[in-house]
C-alpha cells in the first residue's frame, strides 16, 4: 500500500461514524488518570485569560475545549468525526458551557472557514500522531493564530517507553501483516521542533505525562495480568508524579503536552 493510499485510509477512518468513538474514551476506564494529568498540567502551568477565543482542532469528546470554556473562554471545536461532534456537544451541555463552546465539522488540514489571526489559542490535542499531513495541518493552524497567540498540543514521543514499544509493533506489523494499517505515529522532540519551526512556531514549554506508562492505548486495554500490572505501575507513578516539568523526563513521557508561540514570518 502506498503512503498516499494509507493517508487516505486514515482520514477516511477518522471521518466515519462507529470507528474512533468505539475506543477513544479518555475520561473513563482504567487510563482516565493518565489523560486527566494532561489537563492538570495545563491547569497548573498555563495561565488562561477568560477573554480569549480558542480553536480546538480535533476536539474529540471536547474535554480540552470544555476546560477552556469553564474558564470563560469562547471555544470553537472542530472534528471530522460525526460521533465525536455529538459527544463534544454533550460534554459542553453536561459541563454547563454550551453557550461558550460551539462545535462544527472541519478538517485540521482545511480551516479556511476561519479567519487568519482569529484566535488567541489553537489546540491540537491527541491529534499529532493521527495527522496524515502534519506540516499542512500545522500551517493551517498557525494561520488562525494571532501574532501573540498560543499553540497547545500533545504528541507521543518516540523516546518514551510507550512510543518505543509502539514503533516495535509497527515494524512487526509491516513485516508480517503489510496489508494492515496503523492509525498513529510517534515523533522525537527534534522532529517536533523542526515541524513547528517550518510552520513559524517556536516551542516554549513541554510537560510529560507517564514516563513509566507502557500502554496508553484505550483501544488495546484488556483484562490479562500483564495489562493490569502495567496499568498499576502507571497509576502508582501518576499518583506521585502526575506530570514532569524537567525537560529530560518530560520528553520521555507517554504523552507530551507542548506549548509554542508564533514567530515572525509569513506563511503563503
């Protein structure tokens, strides 16, 4: 299968109902503590202005959009998946922020329905590793940011235990089941910096979640002894260190929360 065909299949997968909504449940289940730590990192480390306009790209169940809306921001969440759009609307209603949190269908690679420099904050949470054309999406998101805006994102680092194991699995899959697709990928911190720089964004901060978390896949959870043991280790770590500020530890988390700012340059 060519790279272009695979990219098209990944996009098609995330656009269809009855797919991602079947397994993407970050706020419930055994790994809820891990994904809650991403929110905690932002709550502790990132100062929010209630006057901000926020674009939540790939809003999913709307947990990050609702987090900002609860702090007074006006949020627009976008997603390709119809199930996720409905779940995000329900999240906004449940958390009492439906008046400040709108949800519309759109692609990260085509945000032309929004004005350039329209938003104070653009979120790209849990989406980096699923984007077929990351550079294209970053350029689109960068255009929507005000010159003094903030870009917040998460990614799965190849330096982490979780990312490393995922890459081993990816290679085995390619060798023994070449027809099967992978719907995610990892990035090194160097890769992330380079991608951001090409899109006129400067990385300022990173916070890492779950250095000892070997499995953060909500769709691969099971009840066997190994999975239970790995989850117990990750939970114990999270109870003591929900997230890490020190760069070396942060870059080795199962998920990294990043903060970037625009730098002066033009995107054609």
